[in-house]
C-alpha cells in the first residue's frame, strides 16, 4: 500500500482534515495514487513556533544524544528500505533496485553525521597577555528551512535533516509534492527514533508560497535548497535580502572528457550506464561527451550498443533498467531538446522519440554531430539524452568544458597520470571523477562552483553551513 501522505508538525502527523490537496501520480501509468495535503498559513506558523521552541532545548543537548537518535534512524531506514523504496518507485518512477538502494545508502549518511556531530570542535587561541584566555566556539545557527527535489527524494532530504539536526539546529522541510512518500517516511523514521517534537517539521504546498513565507520569517536563520539554478538564485536573493545563511546545491551540465589513451570499452560501458541512471534525472549525470578523435568512432559504437540494450519499463518490473521520467512535462522537455538538435544538424543515432505508453517514457537517446551552440550542449537536459562530439586538442576540450556557467561535476577518462592531473586542475567543477564515479558518498563533500551553487553537503564540511563562529575572550 502506498504511503499515507501527511504533514508533520510539532511531533504530530496531520492528515487532510479539510485542507487543500493535490494528486500524486504514478509516472509509469499516469494513475493517481495519493492525495497530498497542503499546509495552511496557520500550519506554517505552528511549524515555525514549534521549531523555535524546540531549538531552545535541542541546541543544548549532548552530541552523544543527537548521535544516538541519528544511529537509530539509520537502523530503521535499513529495516524499512524495501517498503520505502517501493513507494519511491510508485511516485518517482525509478527502478525498484535503485529506489531501495537509495534508502540503504542514505542510512550511511545518518551514521556519518552521528559520528561527526560528536566532533564539532572549537579551538583555543594563544593569548598575547598571560592573564587572557581566548577561544572559539561553534554554535548552531538556529531554525533552518530546507527545500528538496524529486529526483532523489529520500537522499536529498535526509542529507539536510541529519546535518541540521546533528549540528543542534531544528528544521522545517518542504519536499517535492510530486514524489512525497520518501519525505513522509523520513518523518516517521525520526519520530520513531525518538526525536523530540518540533525538531523536525514537514510541510507541503505551492512551492513559491511556502518558500517565501518561511524564508521571510524572522524565526528562520538558515536556508538550504537543492534544485534548479533559476529557482536557487531567486531563493538566494530572498535569503540574502534578510541576511540569512544559505547552502545552494543547484544544477549542472557535467562535461565528460575521454582521451585517446583511455580504456575505451570500459569507459563507454560505464558512462552509458551512468547516463541512464534514474532516467538521466541526476544533477551529476554525465551530459556533454567530448571524445578525442582517434577513439571517437570506437567509443560511439560501444556507447550506443550499451544504450540500445537498456530495458525501459515500469520500475516495479524486475527486468526494468530505466523507468519513466518523473513528470509528463519532462517528456515535453526532451522533445524540445530533440527538435533543437535536429534543427542544428544533429544525427539521432538511437532513440529520440517519446515511447507510446500511458506513462511518461522517453527512450535512452544518442545524438552526434552537434555544434557547441546547440541546446543539448548549452542547457542541462536532465534526461536520458547523450550528445557525443569529438575533439582533437586537449586544451580546446578543457575550454569547451569550462565554457558554461555550470560547475557541479565532471568526468575524465585517461590512463595517463599526467593527463588526469592536468584535467583535474583545469576543470572548473566542484567534483572531478577520474575513470569512475566516486561522488555523493557520506564522507565526501558534494557541491559545485559558479552557477552550480555555494557550499557543500557531506564530508567534514557538512556542518559548516549550520554553525556560527563565536569568539570569547576574558581576563
């Protein structure tokens, strides 16, 4: 049975009870599977008041106590992974194995933050006078507001939850209305793990109305957002106008550089599978493929063969390797990309046309022969379309890779340490993956540069955005 959708405010699960609702669809069939209640203005005020009241106590709790709760969340997540994953597949669309894997991997995020929150240290500064003592404290910033996307609904939400709560902050989170079950499941995990009432609150509604109300509230002191660059800039501007801290993990358009000396077959197969993960709806998905000319034909052949072997279907079917796109409008966006690609002289090697189905399906697609000003080369497709273009000069490939305002993730394939070092140093990206995909682990920082965002989540940097620095000096 699909997750019962609710608000979670001040430790209470709140059902529809006369509130406005919106339908939640299964993207594999287009059928309505649930009704999501929207928070009223009174609900938002209750959430803000609860978070503020809880902060006065939660900020004083022992890191050991916070750690115990986060560890329990990890245990419960693993116990419930199958059920939570099934519901993610129902409302988001990705294959069941990916959905269950998302939940299990995220248990590690809870465990990592359980450890790291016990190591939020200050420091002592040697004084200039013998009768002076001076030291630095790291203190939680206060009530936080977070906004998370639909492509990894469990992953993106739990990252913000464990960082805020582990640091001693309290949180109001608005998740994705189109794929809400994972966030509701997370509220139940924290509730059952013993998190005090008010420390975590979950609200739903019209996105711009909720974000504006929470960000402008004097109670909220920090904002965290994962999503598109356009929306991120709007929210960052709003937060900045009120001098509020922010962590912004925005979009990317990840360049891939495959050099002549790469293991071609291995690179092509790996990248094809990465490309279709979550139907390409991944902010760090490889999305611009620059392949050196001597190996271009061989790479294109193997890449296309692998793409062509992918089984597309309902995520609950065992044979499915790629599910539907999350929304009907995403299919329209893919068609717009393909129309532009054809107008720019691109050759569609495989795919390129929406699949005839009641669901929101678009096939894995390979396009060649595009100029650098084609939309696929300048805008993030956020879907299963891969443009392949050749290059000759490595410096030119770096220039083209860095030519966009994006700077989230990047990929390099080469057997040369010299080339790998050159590319890693030259690429303008927050993450560089060389000969594999190694990002998004709990112990590694995740974040971008340029228009792709400010700040990092994960790794030892994870609490930086949730802590303020206080200097104390006394005689």
